[in-house]
C-alpha cells in the first residue's frame, strides 16, 4: 500500500525492491533478475508451468517455457560439477 493508501503500481514495487536490494548489499541486481530467479527456481522445484505462467502474468505458455530451458541448463551444470 502506498503512502496515499493506494495499491502499489509497477514502479512502486520496483522502488521497494531496489530499496531492499540496496539495504541487503546486493549490487547490480534488478527487479527483473528477481523475477527471473523466482521463475527458474520454481520450474526447477517442479511447480506446474501454468502456475508459473500465471504468477508472471505471461500471456503465452511459450514465453514461460524459456524458464524450463534455463532450469535444465542449471541442472546439467550442477550434475557436471558434482559428477562422481
């Protein structure tokens, strides 16, 4: 809620996220980075792709499908790094 008792808009959310990133000492992170990380982690953990699509407000499931590819790349790297 804003100081004017209004719902937060896109820019308000962005300002809050930037404020907390700065307070946490996280440099060079953007709100989009948080969104991207959120989606990738959910896909890795097995969250239904349609649920992730809805959370990100993507009109197309194909757009959300990008995160499946990214999650698989991360899993492949981890498997290679930790290979027996």
